[in-house]
């Protein structure tokens, strides 16, 4: 989920209350993928609360039910298809036209449920019951964020005959106005969304370094 910052306080020998925040931004550009010049962004931001239950206070093992109060995790990408590059939509293949090439814009949302429950387990106590300052907490689990959302827009002109792509031939159509092209795009997006259906939980994995200020 990106760079993780946490703060915790102990409630009793068995319980800690822990707040978490995560963020990560990354951008790429000018990446050629099968003739499509792609630029993309990863924007992660999330925050939540968890209760750490230590069955054996002297050991580091814990169970941590929690709630994600903020989830803005998303990935976006845009791509420009060079002349003659093909995109298959449904059962139809479209070739990018030279004068007005096809442009693809896609957004993947990992935040269908902006507020949701999480469950993790791990090892390491940020507030040592033995009086130490330093710890290396480890955590693994999942947040129940729901099936990712997917949006795809396609602009420009595509041709069903490859030789027409360089001469703006009769088979070239406006991808935002042609009803057949729009229907084929909708069919392809529906297939992608079906492939995403099993991904209803978001995996969580973290390891870090903590310091106990021992203020009480």
C-alpha cells in the first residue's frame, strides 16, 4: 500500500490501539507496449485504525481486526496507438488510423468501498511489554475493498481493414461516435470486469521499524 506510517498506544496488557497511514505516488511515460505509447500513474492514499490483540503479552504474535477509514488507491493510464497498431475489442480488431490515431484512457479503482474492514496478523509489538524501545513489526492480511472498478475510454479513428489505416479508408470510423465500435468496446470492458471479479480483497503486507517513547 506504499510508505506506511503508524502510531500506537497500549490499552492494557493484551491490547494496543493503532492508527495507520499509507501513501505512494509513481508515474511513468513513453513506455511502448505493442505499438502503444503508454503513460501511467499510481496514486495511493489510505488511512485506518486497528486493534492489536496479543494473546500472550510477552510474545510478539498478534491478531489485528481493523477498519479502513480512507481509501483513495487508484491506477490510471493513457496510451496513443501508432499507425497500424491493432486493438481487439470483442470479436473485432481495429487498426489505428494515421491522421487521427486511437487514444486509450483507462482508470482502475482499488477503492470500491472507501470505508471497509480489514484483518491482519503479524509479529512484533510497537509497545514492548518488556520495556524495550525498538521493534521490527511484521504484518500480513487483507482489506475487504470489493471488486476493483474499471473505466475505459477510446477516442480517435480505428479501421477494421489494416491497409485503410494509412489512407483514411472506408473502413475507418470515429471510435467515440460509431455505435458498433462503442458496443465492441463495452463488450471488451465487460470481459475485463469479469476477470476482476475474484479480486474482492486487497492484500496487505508490511514490515518496518518502530520506536517506543515510553511516555507512560
